[in-house]
C-alpha cells in the first residue's frame, strides 16, 4: 500500500522558486512509494488550519516554504496529540531558512526533496510562548519587527539584504526595555535591554555560531540571549562589534539556559516567533516541549543528544 503524503507549499516564498520544480519534487516522492495530496498555501494561517484538521489522516507531511511556513506547521501539529503527529519533511524555499541550517537540510530544492524522501525521522523540541508555538526562536526588541514588517515582495526582490536595509533605518531609534528574566524559576537578569531571544537553533539570522557548542536540539533545554542596553555610543558600537564577532565573553551580552524561561516587563514586549508576529505581553512564559515533532534528517546523531 502506498504511503499517504500531504504536500503543503508556499508559492510566494523565496521568489516563488519552488513552483518551477514541483514536477521534479512529485517524481522523487512517487518513486519512493508516496501517494501525494497537494495544497498550495492561500494566505496566513492556512497551513496551521489544514494541518490541525487533516494531518492525522496522512503518514507523512512535506512542507516547502520559509521559516514562517514552518512556524504555521508547528502551530497546527502541536494542536494534535503527539501520537497523531506524522513525521515531516522540509524543503527550505524562503529567504533565510534558519531552521534548515540547524538541521543541515540542503537549500537546493531537489537535494532537499531527496533527503526528505530518503532520510530518517528524528524528534526535535518545540517551544510554546503564552499558548503559541515556535520551532526555533522567540525574540523581541531591536530589529525583530523587521522580520514580519518587511513585505514579501521586498524579501523576494532583495533576499537577506531586505532585512538589513529595513533594519538599518531603525538604528537611530533603538528602544530600551526594562525587564526581569528568570530561567527554571531562578532569577537570571534584571535591567534594561535592547533585544532578547530564546532559541533552539544552531543558526540565528544566518549566523551559525551565535550560540555555543553544547546545544542539542532535543534536550528539553532552550538558550536565552539578552543584549544589554548601552550607556554610551561607545558601548553601542562595542555591542555591535561583539554581536558581529559572536563574542560570547562580551559584558554586553547575557546568556542563560533552561527548560522554561519567563520575562516580566512594565510595558508589553512585542514578540516575533520564527519571524512572524507573536503578540505583545507584559508577562511572558516560554516552555520547551521536548521531542515534540519529528523532522526527517540525514544523520540524526549529529543534531540531537543521546
């Protein structure tokens, strides 16, 4: 009996390059014994709704798009009991594709499709923030709004440069965010910051060495990074240098780890989840769901803990 596969793709992601290779992708999976049901995304939230309603009817889900499309997949799957979540293959077809970088999934469409057809499923952690789910990052503060405020047309035309150009316009209006951070119930930091993120990733914004070498993507632990607000222009310049050089010893950066983290701030923090707007909150709780969704990879031992 053929395996039933649901194929969801975003026709607008990454200049729409997936559309030219659809026939080749279908052929790869047909040769591997899949019967394919195809659905192009029609708008925001489409993937989440379809997955939540239909995922349990399929043996396998294949998704093609950017980090935002993958985010919607996670939102849909996490609404189902774990035993009803089928394994997922991923063809990165977006602008940055951070999640694919962490899983060592090729950026070339047909190579990614071949891996998705022939690889092995491995379970990875998924984050939850105030009832919303994310695959690899929750962030707030400086530049995070660029990801969801930059238009798809601009992203398609300029690629990664779209984020940098849009972000550069905001450098003169950096805002300070007073907050308290706790990790696993323990105080971790109190003060003013420019930016904060909680991640489960080897790659953030295209930078593969932002975090340390001890990360495992299914250990039930997230990594939190805060960029402290500078007290002078010199401090700001040094902060930018430290971020560019990924200097983990910088006095301007705060690192901590935990299975749950929480943020308390006197005014709402505007969050982005996997590059999509995630809401505004004064009280934010983030928890890690260990080994929640299975993604198909090549060599799972390189990506996860024992």
